[in-house]
């Protein structure tokens, strides 16, 4: 199988995020960056499919050169090759631009692909748009939020999360799959893999080489202002007899919280 898996560099989920003075982005200095956690499930699933059925796994990221670090982690996990689509522009939260770049690369370099694997959404932009947009641009089936995947020949079966249940979807290859937590348990890099990853060359493809139209290059989203969430108000303790406490709670919900 020829499998492509897409990963994004995002701030560590335990990092303390600071907003730039202009309110347009975050301060990256001092932040630790990681592979977006849902993308790790996609990488693991790609490796398991290759181990079961043979073939090759290529990891691809879109972003600045700093994303090379997460691609090396993918190589250390066992991915065969990695490619960076270099985009020097700041994060625009425009999923369509990213999807167009991915679709263009796939058409130019991987016309014989079997499966495109993504995380269901990235930590950061958190818009869950790119997998579906790529599928639309390539004109292929997609199944999102997948927790179990079976591939047999040129047909696949995916089980996806819906509210209160799982939905079974049968599809033909090639296709786009986005991974949800529970699909697998991502492996750790091995020392041997880390050493081998350091020696591998990662091709860097400038975004300009993909010849995207102006429609995709000009972001359709403008960041007006980023703000931290408001601080939570301190809780209130009611120390009254049960009957009086109930009256006070109802009064609070009606007059202060205004939800009754």
C-alpha cells in the first residue's frame, strides 16, 4: 500500500500560551512543540497497515522549517519517508489553503496513492476541516472520526464515532481517513529509529512550486484578535438550612445567573 500520513506542528498541550502584543498570534519563544496528538493515531495506523500489508508510508507536513523536527519524529517511529511543504506565512487558520497545498502535492508526486491518513483535527487551529477539504479537492471518499479501520484489497470498512453509537462505513480506495482517539495506541520512537531518522534527508518543497491559484493563496480568514479565556469566578458556598438553601439557589439562578 502507498500510504500518506499528514502531521502538524503544534504547541505542547501543557504549555502556557501567551498572546502577542498585537493580538494576532501567540508568542512561540520558549514553547515546546509536538506532533498534534490526533495525528499520532494516524501515523500509528499507517505503520500498522504497512506492517500487515506491505508498502510504504510517507509523512507530510505543511509549515515552516521548524516542522522538520516533528517529521523526524515520524521517521523515528518507523515512517519510510518524509516531506515538508514549506509555507513561511504565519498561521492563518485557513484550512482551505493547507488542503489545496496537500491536494496539489498528492496529484503531482503521488498519483498512485491508496490512503491518506489525518488526525481528526489539529490542536491549535482546531477546525477539523482539512481532511474533508482534501477529499473534496481530490474527488475521493472520506470517513472522519474513525475509531476502527479494516482494509481488504481495494475496499475498506471504517467505524466512526457518532453521538451515542458507532457508524459503520464501507468505502473504496483511494480514500481519506481521519483518526480519532481510540483507533490505536501510538508507539514510542526507538533508539535505533531515532539514530536512523537523523541520517535521512527530508525534501523541502516551497509552497510556490505547487502552483496554487490566488484563490487558495490569499487567506479567506482574517484573525482580528486573540484573547485568553476569562478567568473563572470563585465558587459560592451556601451555608443554610436545606429549605433556605434551596430558595437561595433558585434566587441566584433567576436573578444573577438569569437562566430561569
